[in-house]
């Protein structure tokens, strides 16, 4: 059987999930099929957390450190990331119980007691095997190797002992077919097919405030067609700085205005079409589906 991530011809731009705020909670046990389906936390707590996330317009993720250490963690470190361009921030703290999350104002992470602002980025690698086997088989080795690499590349950076991990395994992030899938916080830049060598390159660039363009699926703060528009402009003008694009505005049904830090703005027409690529499963074990892609054209 062909795994869903064994296809390499599907374009990546416009396939990142959409989120302007992330709440990542360390949880070393089973994550269930979906993080908040009640399997991991029980139906009542999962329902309460889901409502809390909706109230704060936040995306919830389980995280754990790669390797055996991540399987045996007893506490619950948390990360709260703001991904809106111009307001990016990343905070970390520790809670005693997952239920403690309900009392935190994650819309204003700087006010959370004990929260520390992190200067270095954090990488999330999807390893959610219960959701899709590709993520576990391809994601876990990458997470382990990248964790070793990142611990050396951030040596000397401000990192409290309780929040020192720079690379985390994470629950479902969307796009199993692009495994290994990688997200860099706080910006929400999302990558696909990030094998070990490429993941190291993405990380090293991120530490320097740069974006890897070839495998960029999009930035989570923008809609999917908006993501495709940003990637098109970045690729055309080789804009690799994380702050080189400051906004993506929808000016009509299919036209987006990509505003750059240098004051320039570019109009991009983005149309979603059915590709002539062969149908394939969107996730392992499911039936084949036609491939829809975004076509971005600078006007």
C-alpha cells in the first residue's frame, strides 16, 4: 500500500493550518485520534478546554520532548505563541495539571504568572501516529535528530531550565501527506517534507530570523489562499526574512495584496483548481481523492 506521504508532486503553498495563537501543552501519554476528542483528557475536561481555546481564538496542541524523556515527563510545560505578523511572541511556563490551563488568560500570555518570554524559536514536528502513521514513522526520527542539533545551536540562549526544550513532538497539525511536517513558532511558518537534513536547515535559518522558501507551506496567520499569495511573493523576490512580509490583505474574491516591510505591495491572484495529478489518499488508510491546488499569479 502506498502511504499518503509517498507522493512528492503536490504543491505545498496554501496547505498550512490557520491559527494566530497557539497553546501547546506537554502531555506524555496517548493523544487519541484528536487532541481534544476526550481520549487523552476525558470528555469533560476536553470539552472545557475546547471552549476555552475557542474563547481565546487559540489552536491547541499536545507536545512532548523527543525520545524516552518525553514519554516519562511528569509535569506540564506549556507554550503560548502569538503568530500575528508584527505581534509575534512566545511564552513558556509550567502548570501542575492540564485543568490549570482553564484559569490562564492565553490571550495575554505576558500576564500569566511565571511565564517567561523566549528569545529563540521553537520547532514542532508532527508525530501523531494515532492520527496518521506517516507522521510517526517519518516525524519521530526527524524530531530526535533535530532536538540534538537545536540544543547545540541555541547554547547560551536564555532558556530557563523548565522551558529549555527547543524541539517538540506534537499532535496533528494538518497535512499528513506532507510528512514530516514542521512548524516554527512563534511565526507559524509551516513546512512539508522536512526530512532530517532539511529540518536542520530550516531550524538554522529560523534562529537567524530567516525563512526556508522551497518547502514552505504557508504562515498560519493567513488564510490558505493568502498563504499561497505570500509564498508566491516571497519566492519571486527572494524575501527570506521572517519580517519581510507584514500583511496579506484580501482585496477581492481571488486577489490578495501582499504588503512588504520595505513599503512595497504586490497584488496576487489566487485560484484553487483541481489538478491533473493522480488522485491519492489525503491520509493513510482512506480512499483516494482528487488533488486541489492553489495557482498564484502576480498581477
